[in-house]
C-alpha cells in the first residue's frame, strides 16, 4: 500500500511525535508498505513563534497538492494540525479523498498555557480539523473519552511503543560522567522545557538528592536562572539520552497536557520508575494494577512529592516489565488497520 504521511513534526525536531512517526514509518516499511513523508523540510519555512527549533511550512498548499497528486497514494494520513495538516486536509476535500488523522498533542492546552486562549476555542478548532476524518487515532483511552465528550467522532484507540534495544535495562542506576559527582537519588525530567509541561511543579518540589533536566524550550532561561542547583543537560541525541535515563533513580513526569508521554515508557525500559500525576498519559502508561495495589512501573499521586518517594521504592525490573507491554510493531499494525482507502 502507498501511504502518504503529512506531518508538521519531523526531523530535526526532537519530540515524542517525531519519534512516534519515525518508528511508525520504519515498521510500516518493514511490513511492505511504501510510505512517503511530506514534512516541513520540503517547503519554505519560518520558525514557530515561541518555539525555537520548530519550523513551519509557509503557504504549502499548491506545492503539497502537486506532490500528493504525483504520488497518487492509496491512503492519506494527516498526523498533525499545523500548516501542512490543514493543507493536506484541504487537498483531500477538494479531490474527494478519504483520509485519517491523529490527535497527538493537546494544542488547546498549550495555547491556553502560553497565551490564555480559552480551551473551548481551541477544541472547537481541533474539532473542525478532524470533522471529516475517517478515523482519528488517539494514543490513550482517557484522551479518547475526553474527545468524545467534546463532540469528536470516528475516534480510534491507538497506542505507542518503545525501542527496548536502545533503552537497555539496567538493574542499578548507572553513573553518567557528564553529570560529575551527584547525590543520590537522581530525579530526571526529559522533554521540552515549555509552558504546557508543568515542569516547575517538579523543580519546586522538595526532593532528596539531585534534580536533572534534559531538554530545551521557551521557558528554559527563566527556569535555569530560578533553579540554579538543578543540573541542566540541554538537548541530547537519543543514544546519549538512553544513558541519562539509565543514570536516574526516578523519572518525574509533571505534565497534565500530554496525550501519552513517550518519555515515561523510555525511562521504564531503562529500569527507571516513573512518578506522575494521575492524568491522561500516566493513567494509560501506569494503569495496570499490581497485586499489592500499586501501579506497575512507578507511582501516581496528586501530591508529586509523594509520587516520587513511592516511585523510588518500585523495583527497576518491574518498570522494565511494564515498558515491554508497549511495542512499535503492535502500534504500527493497529495504525495500518485504521487506514482507509483514499478513493472509493
């Protein structure tokens, strides 16, 4: 099958959506499909306001339509709701092509956190974008339920995976030389240092040991100045990131806005348990009940400090076991099953 994947998120951007799409393409091609990615690097771009490192296509409609016509795909998937996603949507509606979409990111929450746009406005726009989709792929059941309550239709329960070879299990937290001498336990945050990640909830929490942040973003300078005792590692390649996960005693995920939280599964694959709030994302990733009442792979609480201290007691092999429930092969088979023929 010839699959057109239209996305505003692609390399060299570093985020969970890009990781998901790269792994998805690799698996689909391994299954014998031909995947053509239409991404910002093929178009004239400009930086996304407030998000350094993310470039958006400028007026891509005519060029994208020509490229899609030339490819003549059997299935079209619009992965994001950015300029290319909207251009792909317009192309499909004009040509009478069926398409699928995905809800990877809670953009209404991001815009609300950054510039206070009401959530109802943001979700109205998202609902309009996905209205003609033949299948809206959503990575967690809790987010799917939320979207259903907000009037979204044709929702499909999807999932994500993890590369358990790259993120190798370590029975004990490993030294990471670039950190130098650290006081244990080491708590870690990985992700964009941006408005919606709620990272300050982690930074201001009174925790023993050493706090480490790996990532960059629009609020980084302010937070670095405010929390100088935190170890800030910046943006790292994924093979180096695997070493950082393995060096941590607990992974802290303070976000309320993520639809999944791929970094949690990567941390658990390394053996590092997760501490999080009981919200969308963690509720899916840490949801499987343990015989003694704990969740598998970490801990959740409305008190982030309590979640961190409980997570520190979770055996590392248990975190790894939970991560192995997430497979890119399974996620890709689900994805392929949700695609629809572009032409009747």
